[in-house]
C-alpha cells in the first residue's frame, strides 16, 4: 500500500471525530491521499465522514479507512508500515474531561501511552526522517490558572485524568523530537466547536437542547458549572492550523486560540437569543434557574452530576506565535459559531420531529 504517486499521504487517527472529519475533508481538498483509523464499533460510527467515502474498489481512491485502536501497538505499527505516511495527525483520544474521571486508566492508556505507541512505531520502522507527527495537545494542560492569557510558555497544571494523560502526550512528543530529531509538534488547541461537535460537550449540548425546547420536544436544559469560562473557536479554522503546524520549517509547539473568553452562562444566553428568546437567571448555586422571559417557563436547571471533582475555571489563549510563525488566525467569530450551531441543530430537530424520532 506504499504511496503509488507523488501525492502526499496523511494518516489521521480519530478520523471519525469532529476534528478528524474536518481535517480529512481539508487534506483531500489539498490533494492528499488520506488514511483514517477507525475503531471497531457494534454500530456505525462513520456518520461524520460518510460523505467523503468512495468505493475502495475504484482506482486511486484518495480516502481509505482502516480498523485500529490507540491501545494496540501491533496494529499501529502495521498500519504505519503499510501506509508509509508523510504526515501523521494523532487526533484519537478519549476526549471527554468528565468521562476521564470515570475511566482514568483507559484514558491514560489511549491518550498518553497511545501517543508513545505511535512515536515508537515511527522509530521502530526507521521513519524518523520521513514522517511528520502532529499531537493533539490541549488548553486543558493549563488547568488551574497560573497566568492569562495562556501562551506556549505558561506553566501547566492539569486538573483531570484527561489533562494529566495529555500532559504525558505533550512531553513525549517534545522528547522524541529532541532525542531522535523527529519532526514532532504539539498543537495546544483551545476549545473548538462546530455543528458536528459531540453531543455531550457543553456547546453542542446547549444548542441541541434549546433547538428541541424550541420545537416543544424537550422542556429543560440541565447543566453543571455555568461560570466556567472557555476560549471557543470554530473547528474548521483549527484544523487548518494543524496542517500549518506540520508545514512549518521546524517542528515546534503552538497555541491555537481566539483570544476571547466567555462563560457557559453567556453561551446559553447567546444561543437562546438566536431563537429570539431572552433568559433571566434566578436563585443561586444548585438552585439557580434560567427562565425564558417570553413564556415565563424554566428552561435551564442545574444538575450537580455535571460538576467535575476538579474544574478548569478560566481559559483564554494567546495565539501570537501561530500568527507570526504560521500565518494562522481564526476566521469565525463567536457569534457566527453559535449561530451556525443553533441553525444546524434546529434543522436536525425539525427533521427528527417530522420522522417521529424526538420523543422527550
Ligand atoms: P472527538 O471526541 O470528537 O473524537 C475523538 C476521536 O478519537 C474519535 O474518532 C474516536 O473514535 C477516536 N478514539 C477514541 N478512543 C480511541 C482509541 N482508543 N483508539 C482509536 N480511536 C479512538 O474529539 P475532537 O475531534 O473534538 O478532538 C480531536 C483531538 O483533539 C482529541 O485528541 C482531543 O482530545 C483533542 N482536543 C480537542 C479539542 C476540542 O476543543 N475539540 C481541543 C484540544 C484538544 P469514535 O468515533 O469511535 O469514538
Ligand atoms: P472541556 O469541554 O471540558 O473544556 O473539554 P466541555 O464542553 O465538556 O466543558 C466545558 C465547560 O463547561 C462546563 N459545563 C459542562 N460541560 C459538559 N460537558 N456538560 C455540562 O452539562 C456542563 N455544564 C457545565 C464544564 O464543567 C467545563 O467547565 C473540551 C474537550 O474537547 C477536550 O477534549 C479538549 O481538550 C478541551 O475542550 C480543550
């Protein structure tokens, strides 16, 4: 399966996720041959990339999927040997912070040791000089606020098993770069969202739920910490940054962020305002409620289960280095992001209502 033409070959782990889907589409548009690693699942898990898939029996198919798992070194070594990628984008991870408190060992296995498995595979196969490696690092590394805005030089203080696992991933990438001269880079990406964001991350949870409230198929949105602040950008902008990181003249680590921060509470308000609704907050702590002023109905409540044992309260990134060295800047504004997500979830909720799928 070695590269039959001069086309560049990329391997994406986590291709079925939000970023993997956008990145695969972007690289195909640039003329790459793209190989994606997907996990075996008992039900279809390729909904985000089905539109990219072509019959693999046709000649020169540019997009190919392979079964694989970050916890299986033999599988990763074999895939890299067969595919001979010029670029590897390691996006696969148990990426949910709250879930990492429930499954800490699995999270460490996939998100920390998984990175090592890929780097070792490159080394074992003697591909250190051929293959460029991108590691999906995260603003969760900053955790407990040390300084704002956060830059590549800000000290890390991870606050979840997910972030601790990603800390290992970050440093093992740096170490392999320094020890073996590999082109291995970290993108320290702040939160990025889109209409295909996983439904349990807070932005998508909000836009999906308020669309269903609008159609009367759901009554109330249940949330945890409304005061956490995040630097939210659009995933499509961020995957372009990933690609730029691997095209740089030298391997390095880069923050990608918008430089603006907003609370979960503000996200809720802006999302509801897209539907012409205005929210009034009453009460405090676990008893706080959000009331839709027009209907006087309670549309937001607090559920203690959505609080985390340790929280990351404030993230705001400074992407100056990426702007200056890579020419990367985010294009989508916060208002445009929320508008797009609400519109998309409204369309989905309408389709589900028409098909009778959206019982409360
Ligand atoms: P998603 O959760 O949408 O996608 C994660 C992908 O990883 C999915 O394709 C998932 O497969 C796959 N995966 C999970 N575990 C394994 C495993 N053991 N073996 C193989 N594949 C696995 O995440 P995003 O697209 O949002 O994020 C991409 C990467 O970037 C992640 O590493 C995340 O931690 C990181 N990141 C994300 C940010 C964001 O705001 N989105 C910010 C900073 C970093 P399946 O579809 O089968 O579940
Ligand atoms: P995060 O994203 O933890 O930043 O990790 P998430 O959307 O899950 O949480 C953001 C903030 O919202 C608060 N919150 C809730 N979160 C969820 N999921 N559900 C709720 O009901 C809820 N209520 C309040 C959270 O406490 C938190 O403060 C994401 C992931 O994509 C990671 O993989 C990535 O590394 C980071 O972004 C950057």
